[in-house]
């Protein structure tokens, strides 16, 4: 019997220890997660009323 893969959750918030050494390369860049059913796009919170959006493929 095959195990069903766990789905990824987009609700993980990194702790301060996970991000303490990370510096922005380009603060104006968006993050894009390209999936088979949806594309997720995020921008800095101060740039849009909805900082994370989902688009269908």
C-alpha cells in the first residue's frame, strides 16, 4: 500500500531564528510559488491591501 503524500501548508510562519541571518536582496521583488493547480504570489505587506494572492492555472 502506498502512503498518501502530505499536502504543503502555506500557513507556516518562520521563527526569528530561521530568518535572523537572512537579508533582502531586492525588497521590491515578489515571491511566486508555481503549482500545478494554482500560482501563489506575495508582495511585501505594505505594498498591497492583499499581500498574498492565488491565481488559477
